[in-house]
């Protein structure tokens, strides 16, 4: 065991003792040279609390009980009973929890471990849920602000080292595909479906390319999950409760077919660009359709909410105190915590596949390989 490994182990124990939240470590140079940071972009699957700090509506925010009850014991803004996928990835990478970008800083340079820019409801397109969430382009601008901060704290060379060693994790697109079915979208109405999907992927690709120019080399992606079969979607048509919401299926399938080609092209075009793509669509579909195989009793009914399949998102009385909601007895029996978001147990399983999955599940690299990869 090398000495840097030993330092990491000691450091990890130290962070566990300090527990959840920010870490105050005085030796910044040591941090910069020994750890790969995690920068997180995306939507509610990854939002660790950014929406708590924006002027949005209560349905786009989850800083309410019983969110957070399993692990944190308090609501944090995460849309789950407990930890999210990036929390488990950070744990595997021996990093502390990655703080939301908008969480007031305690003045220490905790951002050298990474930052989460993800925002519940966010899409790659500016016109998806405008004003309700921080879209992907704005998340990139927030990353540029972090760059300025790091440059002033660490200097240009160390900032570059942090950026080139870091892993950039993305989940984006599903809100773009749902938005046209909840509001009038002129972009959707005046373009072919094919073109619309190209816009979503094109806007995502622009962000990836900018991060690459800023020094990013290691990227992790999830394709778009089968959210047309989440509890909220299964009750959309009251005459066919339990059927997936078909209009979105076509868009998601198109996205998942095109996106891998785009990543392969980026790898050819951008020297040193490495990526992990997890087939989230398959891993989540598997669990929705065969819950018992993965230790769940319910793959289609939410733990928290109301109405059929608890598919109405009233969890935590988010739409008003008088409404009421049901909460399941044993959350570990459930794949979905609320009508659209998974339980901690599900997140842990998916995170393991992203971290250590074989190439047919997460490839060409998995996140473990990306974190371990050292640029020379
Ligand atoms: C879309 O626009 C039409 C016509 O202006 C309107 O009747 C309809 O309610 C709108 N739909 C939504 C979901 O906003
Ligand atoms: C990004 O999306 C907009 C629609 O919001 C579209 O006009 C533009 O062409 C897209 N950009 C790319 C690079 O695909
Ligand atoms: C909850 O369910 C899990 C798995 O089915 C079981 O192991 C556990 O004992 C249950 N806990 C309670 C409090 O019923
Ligand atoms: C992926 O490959 C592993 C071993 O290489 C195998 O055990 C597993 O069943 C495969 N999974 C899928 C989804 O094909």
C-alpha cells in the first residue's frame, strides 16, 4: 500500500468522523494533488439542494419532511428518502458529500472536492420549465464562477490540475422530453421530433465541449431513464391506469439511440476525452419490471404520495397542508420514493453499476476507472 493511499484512508476516516457536510481541511495542496473532484450537472436525480435557494415553486423543491428521513434525518432538498446517486459515487471515490453550488459557503475552499450544479426540473433547453429550475447552460455559467473562485484561491496551475483530474457527471434530458406535454412548447411544435432530440443532445454537447476546453477530461453520463413508466406517468391517463405514458417513449428512445454515437464522436475529436456511459434506461426498466429480483416489493407504486399507485405528487404536503398524503411503512420495499423519484436503496444499486459495472452496463470506462485514471 503506497503512502498516498494510506493518507487517503486516514483522510477518509477523518471525513467520516466529521460526518455529513463540509470539511475543513487546511492543507489545500495536499487535497489538490491527492483527490479527483466530482462536478455534478443535471436534474432532480442529482439535485442535492440547489433548488432550496432559487425562487421556484414548491413542487420543484423538496426541503420538506419526509424527504431525507432515512439517512440525513432532515430534509436536504434531495428528492428521495435518503442519498442520491452522486452521494454514493462520492463515497466510493473517498470524497465528502458534494455540496450544492448555491449552499452558502462556510468560507473554506470545499469546492476543491467538487460541486453540484444540478437542479430539479432542469433541462438542456432554456425553454424547459423556464424560471422553475437552473437549466444546463446556467449550470455551466455557475461552474465558470467556481473556476474564478478556485483560480483566486489555488492559482491557475492547481485549478487546471483539479479540473483535469475531476470527473464531470451528467443526467439531463428527461425534463426536456416531458415539458412539451405539460405546456405549449413552440420549439417542440415547430420542429420534427428528430430535430427536437438533436437540440437536446446538441445543447448538452456544447456544455461538454466547453468543460473540455476548460480542462475537463473525464465524463460520466446516464442515458435517459424510462420515466414514462414512473408512477406519475402511469396515472396520466385515468382511463388506463398502469400504462406507460407513450408520447414520451419515442423521444426517450430516440435520445438513447443517438447519444452514444455523439459520445463516440467526441472521443474521436477531443484528444484525451474519456467517458463512462451508464445504460440507466435498462437498469431502471429492469427494476420496474422485476422488482423482486432486486429486493423490492413494489416497482410501480410510490412510497409517498396519494391516489392510484401514490402517483399524485403530494408527498410532504408540497401542494398545501390540507391535502394529506400516504407514506409507506417500509421504504426499503419500494423502488420509487415519490411519484417520479427513486428511493435511497435504488440509488445505491444504480450507483454501484455506474461505479463498477462491466462495459455492457457502463462503458467504455466505469467511474471507478475514471477516478483512478491519472493524467501524466
Ligand atoms: C396550449 O395553447 C392552447 C391554445 O392557446 C391552449 O388552449 C392550451 O390550454 C395550452 N396548453 C397548455 C398545456 O398550456
Ligand atoms: C440548443 O437549443 C436551441 C433551442 O432551445 C436550438 O435553437 C439550438 O440550435 C440548440 N443548440 C445546439 C447546438 O443544438
Ligand atoms: C423492511 O423490509 C425489509 C426488506 O423487505 C426487511 O428486511 C425489514 O425487516 C423490514 N423492516 C421493517 C421495519 O419492517
Ligand atoms: C454484462 O457482462 C457481465 C460479465 O461480463 C455479465 O455477467 C452480465 O450478465 C452482462 N449484463 C448484461 C446486462 O448483459
